[in-house]
């Protein structure tokens, strides 16, 4: 397959012909362009959503900012998330800069039942006799008495509704603050085995999420709650082989249970179904999101976003093998599960990464993924691991968030596009809801040859256009490219292996 793919990429391409229908519009959520653990100074991208998540937040004690590393670092308690004892310091100092940059924030609410009691940094807490009572505090969803700030750091309990109530008073009204029901509970039995010696079951996590979500809504009735933040394929299919799964798909069971919880409580508890997706696709035996690329790895990375939607594409991965070498088509499948079990629930992928942070295949995959998320109506998505050094991945973001270096963004009303050839190109189009005379198109050339492209339109009459192209040159900074408009048709030749944003005006 890799040989065939290389041959495909090497062949000169015929002129691509895209038809963009401006009469069919669907809102694109701004939150699909999010990232985890954003460093605003180094990344220089105007992310509309910043998630504060990861393993460290599961045992985060908001009263003192102590946390437990889990199996990421010897299961030790320490001050990694903040040496300050100011209650909520870790979250406040992340939330406020994000909101100052006009970003919404997704905050993790610990739900595992215990949080770190100290910052000793002395290795595995299990070396302490009765460590669960000595090195941890009981974390409860709801406080029986009055909520106060500052909380009492000397009692035996930490209350998560008190944490949320404080956040509601601390946040700026400028942008939303959302809440996540912890992080990857399907792996607690390994990641956080000191507080969950065995992974939760279906029944346990459903009861847990319903209880914590109800406590959050008690103090923040308008809160948008994400859950259950499954770690990956086997998590959201079997909840990591939970013993009470009995062959049932976890997401089907979870969604139906949260629907029933809404009926019982008289209010919605889960607003956004949340999963994590780290592709298992391989090229030349190397997984695309980890390791050092071999010659076939970039080719696999460029094609891997197709597994999010394409009913004809079979990637090289254990997941595809487990399906009988059939397509994954992840997003349409999960959207069908939502429609079947809990209609009206929104969908998010709050951790993902396609690798290639410093190579053009990474820019292409990142841009393609963002286009797919918008096209299929996701509510939110956040890359995990992208940093200020990942110039290619950040360029993929800028194709949508700042394509001209002057703050111009891709439109927020997605349009239907026909004529794409998924192996060799992608095209995503949108109108600006505030200016319907401005239409933007992201054109991706997945081949290593120039790709002439003609763009035709329905319901839109272009008169002028400009183009900004990203290649492996100029440290992945966009350069102005040649584009022409003739008789209502836009003509553009995409450089080899490139991402370009076209701004077209009537």
C-alpha cells in the first residue's frame, strides 16, 4: 500500500475541480480550533479554546494545588502544578491569560474520589503506611454545608462543587468556561492505581459522572459539561474491557444512561460527549504520532485524517485489523450513536495528535483534521502536545486562524464542497456570517507535484481573490500566492505538499 501511495503522490495531477455551494451553510463551532496546555507567548496562535487537562488533574487538590503524578512519575505527590498554596492558583493562572486572549477554557473537575494531600515529592505514596488516608484527601462531589472561599485546608475533605462555585465567581464573563468530568477514567486502574486499584466498570463511571455532573449543575446551572473523556478506541468501545461490558458498546450504554439520568433529574447533566483520539495508523511500521519517521510515515500521516470520516479508506493499524480490515469512519459512527441514544448531545475530541510537528506532513494533517472537525459539526477539539516548537502543526492552525498574518480567519459558516479526491486533495469552504461577501477556502495538496485547481461556485459570484500558501519553506510561514478570477471561476495552482487559504470576495 505504501508503494502505491508513493506512486500516487509522485504522479503529476490533473486539474482539480471543486464546486462550492454557498446556498448550503452549516455553523462551524469556533472551539474545534482548540489546544491543550496553551503557552500563549510561545505558540502565537489565537486558539479559541484552551483545555487544562491530562493525568495530573485527576488527583489535583484545588485547595493547595498539590497533585499526584500517577504512573507518569512514580505515583508521587508534589507541587508540579503549583508550589503556591493559594486555593485554585493552578487553574486561575491558566484560565485568566486564556480569557484575556479571548479563548474559552475547558477546566478538568477531579472525579476519582481522592486528591493529593501534600507536595512532598518523595516518590511512590505507597511507601507510606495507610497512604490512602495519610497522603490523600477524600474528594467529594458535593459539600454538605455552606460553600466558602478560601476553603479549609486542614479538614479531611476537598469539595468539587466548592471548586466550581469559586471558578464561577472568578472567571471573566468575556468567554465561556466549560467543565470536564475528569480525564481518561478507563485507564485509572493503571494511571492512578493508588486511588483506583482496578479500572472502573460501566456502572461505576456512569454513576460517578451523573453524580459529579449533578453537583456541578447545582452551583452552575448553565454549565456546559464534557464527559467521559475516554482515552481511545478500546476505551470508548469496551471501557478498557470492563467486566460488566458483556459485549455492549460503551458509548451506547453511556449515552443511554446519561439520557435516563436527565429524565430522572429533570435536567441535562451531560452536554458534550468527549473522547480522545491518538491515531494508531502506521507507515513503514512507525506510528504516525510517535517515534522517528521512516520514509513511509509521512505518507501515512497525510492519509490518516481520512479515518475520521472516509467510508472507503482502510488504514494500516490494529484498529482497522480488529474491524476485519474495514474503514474506521470514526466521526459519522459516533454521531450515529449520539442520534440513536441521546439526541442533542454535542461531540468533542479534546485530545488528539497526528505527529509531524516540524515537517510538512504534520501541517497537512493538522489542517485537514481541522477542516474535517468543522465539516462534521464537532463542538470542540483540542490538540495535545503541540508546542511553540511545532512550527508545522501551528502552521496548520494558522491556515484557519490567522492565514494572512494580520488576524484574518476562516469563515464560520461551513459550505458544501464537491470534487475532492481524498487521496490527493482536500478543500474546505466557509462564508463569514458577518460579511457574506467574503468566502474562504482551505485547499490542501497531498501530492508532491503542483496541483492546478479550478473553483466553481453556486450562490456566490467571485470578483477578486488572494491566496496564502504554506509549504516546507520559510519555516512554514504563509507566503502570498498567485490566484485569478475569470468569469466567476477561481483558478489557483497549489504547490506540492501544501496548505493554502484563499480569500475570495464578491
